């Protein structure tokens, strides 16, 4: 179970990083000309300055907002299941290869009738490094990935300029065809689901962040500490199902079946639901202790062992209990250094045990003791 919780945490963290990128919806870069039309570029770097993405953008009046990307298995399955609906231009080479994330009728009809616009997009995706084409807030830009590892030692400009040379001609053609559409300045009524998706993803991110904070709070080594989570996790699961039902109802009512529905659904499943479970687990742990009015049971037992485990950056401290009154309690307790320093192997220790409001026992104190007589366990 601990490994499952840790795996869910990693998943939520990864998806939230992705969501932050998706919520930006704007391009900001450094100006360059490279001997031709001016363009802008930005370079994203990860750990050890490894280049993760490069964006090349051109100015465009804010009349269009969309994202084009390679159509993947998730897109095809979502369309087959009827979860998502994507506009079809009836150009099979374009429709089979590119997924249109937009429900703006002006753009969709332009893609259907303007072959040059479709060809410019197809030529850009002919470059295997092009991950997506996006247009919003006065720019149209491409995002390139699969950047060579050796690029991390070069400056952003040294990396972006040769990449820009390979995409600028087709990006300029795409920009010119978009400009030729002649649509009015962007307003949210052109694609209402776009703004609604934005707010649903923000809500999903907030729940995920709350879950991450709850996870780290629950993994603390201080006291009080929960020893059993059976009823707590059942309550947390019920809360998760309620939160999921509310978010799904909002998804259906606010967005419906659009080109983005399956992507928002995926974030609800991968971010909001695990986050709600972590948050619910922490909430009911607090309530299990706060509402507990049963008298404390003092249990005295011998410590079979005490030991440390050294990692690359920190040391962990453990007490090994000789026996517990409840077989559900783990014999090994990871504790703070200040608690560990008070005991040696073979010492007697007193544990203050509580029944728990939901029936899940918890521990409020660990103290040295002179005797090793057991006592009746809680509940």
C-alpha cells in the first residue's frame, strides 16, 4: 500500500506539471531575425539544464485560438467511444494524422476549404521534432521536442536558431493563411468550451495540489500518528467518488462532447481523483483524532531493536516493537531522531493508544517506562 500511495503521488505531480503548461495558453519568447522575418523563440530546460522543448513563434492578430497535435491512440479511442467529437475536414491525410483541439466554427470551416492551410500544417508535422502547433493571444507557434542531449551546453539562441530555420517557412505560410481568414477579434463565444475547460482544469489542479500537501502531511513522523486506516480510507474513497461525480457532472454540463472532453476527463481521473483521496485520507485522519473521546490506553512493551537507515541525503530512524495488542499495527515505527535518541534495544517503552472516533487506533505518545507489562488494547 505505501508503494501504491507513492506511485499515485508521482502520477499526480507529473500531471500537475503538465497541467501548468497547458493552462499557460500564451507564448512569450526572445526576439530574433536570423536574416529574414523576425520571429520569437523560447527554450525550456529541465534537470541539469537538459533542453526539454523549444518554441518558435510568429506574430498574428488575436483572431484564432486552437491547438493542433498528432492524433494519438487516446484521441482515436475517445472518438470511437463517443466521448470526444472532432471536426473532420474530409481530407484523409490531414484527418488521420492531426487532431484539432478547437470547436471554433470559423477555424474549422477554414481548414475544410483551405487546402494550403492544411498543407502548411502537414508540412510542419512532417518534421518529427514538431510536437504541436498552437495559436493564441497574438501568436502562432510550434513546440519542438526530442532535442539532442548534447544541446544542453549551448545557449538558448544557439539551440533555437537552426531549429527555427527548419520550421519558419511553413510556419509563415500557416500564419499567412490564418490571417487570410479575416475573422473578427477573438471572443469567448467563438469556442465557449475553451474557457470552461480552463476553469475545470484549474479546479482539478487545486484538488491535486491539496492532495499532494495532504500526502506529505500524512507521511510526517511526529505525534499523534495514525496506526490503522481501514475506516479512514473507506470514508476517503466515498469522498473521492462524490468529488468525481461532481466533476463529471460539471464536465458534461459545461463542456459536453467536444474535441477536448477526453483530455479534461483524463486529468480528472489522473489528478483530481487521487488528489481527493489523499485529501480525504488526511481529513478523516484529523477527524478520527479530534472527535475521539475514548480514554487513552497505555501499553508498555519492550523494544526488540532500534536502528538507523542511511540514505544519500538523510538518515531514517526506527524503533522495532516486540509485540502489539493489535496485529494490524506494524512492528517497525519510523520516528524522529529526538525520539530515537531516548531508546536502546531492549528498553521498555510506553505507548499511549487511542481507540479512534472511526474505530481506527492512533498513537499519541512514546515514552520510556520502567515496566514491560501489557494492557488491554483499545476497541
